[in-house]
C-alpha cells in the first residue's frame, strides 16, 4: 500500500510540474509576450550599440592622442617639424623600352602601341 501511495504521489507531482512547464511555454508564445520579448531585445541591442559607439569614440580619441604625440602637435595646434621619413621607395611609373624603330616611354605593361 505504501508503494502505491508513493508512486501515485510521484506521478501526480510529475504531472503538475509538466503541466506548469507547458503552460509557461504557451504563455511565452502568446502575441503579447512575443512583442514584449522583441521590445526587450531591441532595447538590449540599442544599449549594446551605444556602448560600442562609446568604445569606438574612446579608441579614436586615444589613437588621435597617439598620432598627435608622434607628429609633435601640441594642444595649441602648433606643429613642430615632422620626423624624417624612414625609407622612401620610389619606382618609376613607366618603363623605357627599346624597340626597333621606337624608343620612348610606354605604359606599365610595355605593350601599348599608341
């Protein structure tokens, strides 16, 4: 008799638990609940975007300060002499070619006929 009462009580408790869980899920799927969830997500996304924009602004200000220090620009807008370039690599834009009957500049490929 005790076993039957135990299993009956266990089954009833499991049924109540499952019923409550199903009802909660159904309430979440109602149109009002879905609209509220969408609004909450939109607000959360807005907060995240605002925080991202603030982080970008902070990063931009930090980088601008670094560039000002590197270029020697003070707060008053006075500019010192820029540092010398580290290396300058200059390649001619056009090549000179020697062909029979024609010497001169050609384009980057060397095959221009005009």
